[in-house]
C-alpha cells in the first residue's frame, strides 16, 4: 500500500511540474512591444518622463513579468510618412521613411505587438484623411506579413483652427471605424466637443497632454489587454 501511495505521489509531482512548465511557457512568456510615434509617445507634455504614457505602460507590463519589454522608437515631429517601410517612396514633398524609427525597424526586433501613436502632425502638415488611412493600411500590411498585431491610437485633441479640427475629428472617426478592435481611444474625455483639448489635460502649449492626460492614455492602452491577446493568439 505504501508503494502505491509513493507512486501516486510521484505521479502527482511530475504532472505538477509539467503543468507549471506549461504555465510558464504559455502564460508568463515575456513579450516585446514596439511603439512607433511622435512627440506624445516620445514623452513630451508631462512634468517628467516617468509620467509619459509609454513609460507608465512599460512599468505596468514589467510588473507582470520583469522580462517584458517596451521599445520606444517615437521621435518628436514625426508623421505617418516617417514610419512607412524603408523601401517606400513617398509623394513629392512628403518625408521619406526613417529606417531607424519606422515599421521596418520595428519588425526587425521580432516583436509580439506594435502600437502606433501619431496624434496630429499629419494634419498639421496638411496631409489628407485618405493619405493618412492609406499609410496606416500599409503599416498594417507590413506587420501582417510577420503575423504581428498592430494597435493604432486615435488622434488626440489639439487646439487647431476650425478647419483642421474638422479633419482631426474625421481622422479620429475613421481610425475607430477602420481598425475596430485594434484602435485605442486617445480622444474621449480628453477633447472638448469642438476638438480642442479639455483644459484639465492641456500641458500649456495647446498641443500636448499633461500628467493627468498621460495617465488616461496609459489606462486606455492597459485596457486593451495586449499581453493577454498575445498569449492567447487571439488576433
């Protein structure tokens, strides 16, 4: 009887080890997330860089697993044209891709996911809704070749003139409609009805968000449950 008990106990321990290994491999596997963006993602607006949404999100996912990574390729002033594939030839007058901070570079890290945060610079430069959406689709197409999911943030409010704010709202609506399930709402609650920045979240330059604004951006990214989606391969 003792021998039977010993065998049963051994069987239990072996299966427990297998179960734990499976949990480690499938649930606790470190993830790598790349951020492409401009000044907001680069950390402009908050009182210090630790308050920026990308750095808050990095701290959040590292708290889940110390080996989780967020690699930030954002550069202030950049547009969707800067992050296009390296081989892309833009229309006359549009920026050429930056091979150190674009989708091609992002994919070279073999990431598990990519977040694109391009709030308002395209609109400030006069690029059309059609061109912005086409650039996003090109970025998604490149990522899909490597089976890498991409989340695209909506624009953020900005104290533009009325005409530019109308375009800003159109881009916000199109981003939500075209990338359902993979768009991140960086607008609701931060914007006034006319597309300007709610004064509670204006860092003072009428362009960028303050600490409280970045707290909300981070909360919106966390709410997407990107890590769970990666682990469950539900994309």
